[in-house]
């Protein structure tokens, strides 16, 4: 049995294929970001899924692509956790950038592949290999245009009284905005980036408001200028996007790209289907 895994900070998609590459398990767990979660929490989130835990000894290969796996220490931590649960599996752990490229990019063709979900990232694909020039420093310092970026800006604007009164009332009715609740989720609980990203739903549901449009365009422009335009040929090749923010804000994203002389390519909410096809093609 082969497991193909696409993990963000919010949720993780798991697909199991048998020896004939037929789908036999399709399931989901919470996000498994090793940059913000301990090994105990990572393990609990996996073993609490019965569909995965029951056949764990039958798994011979795991291809794991995840947020927070851009450097060696978190990859080693995740591999250690997976080895403890799936003792007979050969394990490969790569960052989520690879999943995005495998799912969206056309082999042999140049493109830029971006992630806009709970976090954000951007890579250049020359048709065969991936180049990532900027190492992400995570949700506090980077992640422009992501779900946690928009959540962070919303909370700041709310507490600085910069959100119009009518929208502020909708926000208050949708979330517990007490300072204690916010600080507890940000500084005492796991996954503060995922907590922030939950507030992006407010922007999406109220995106026609002038305030929302302003914040959305600001975040997307920051992403384009800091990430996409780092590549000199960005205006000459398609820009593909993976993630829920890109999916739900596709119109705004297309407009921002057009204003910057860029061409939007594929926009996929999640890469797991393309990732499965990629691995089927090499089996």
C-alpha cells in the first residue's frame, strides 16, 4: 500500500493506493505542520484516524508533502513520527511546494507556482526542476496574502478601530473577539497560524465591501511584489496557484496579476488529485 499525503497547516489529505494504483482509502486529518506542532501532537492527529491506523503495517511507501517542511529538522521530525506509526514504510518528506508544482505545472514548460492558503509561498519551475529563492520565515514575518496574513490584519484593524462599524458588528457576531481568547489562541495553543487563518472566512464572505476589497488587494499585491516578481521572467510565463485563498479570491487575484502585467494560469483549491496522478505516472 502506498500513501500520498498533502498537508497544510489547517488540514491534511491522505490517499492510499494499492499495488495496481487503485484508490483504496481517501481520508483527512488535521494539519501536520512540524514547525508549529510537537511530535506528540503530530502523532495523535494521525493515530486518531482509524482509516490510517488500522492498516498501518501494510503501508510500504509514504510520500508526504507538507507546510513547514522546508528545512531538514522539521522533515526529520515528521519522518520520525511517521516511522513510529508506519514501521514498514519507506518515507519521503518534502515541503508543500513540490506538491503544488507536481499538481499544477506542465512538465517541460516554464511556470511560477504559488501557494495561497493558510500560509503562502512561491517557486519557479523550469519544466523539470524547482527553484525557490526565498526561504519562508513563517506566519509572523512572511506569508503575505495568506489566510493567516488576512486574519492578522483583521484583528489589528478591529482593535485599532479601523473596520467600518457595520462590518465590525458582523465580525463580532461571527467570532469571540475578547482579548483573552485571542491571546490564548495565539500564545498558548498549538497552530496559531491556523487560528489566524480562520478569520479569512470573514473577508471572503464580505469581500464586496470597500474595506474588504482594500485589504484583499493590499495582501495580494504584497505577495506579488515580494514573491512572484522576484523572478525576472514572471511576465512571460503563467502563474499557477494552489490553495483556498487563491480559489475563493480568484477574481481579485486575477485583477491584481493583470495590473502587474502577469498572466494567471491554473487555480486549484487543493493539489491532492494532481499529486496522485503524478505518482501514478511514475509507478
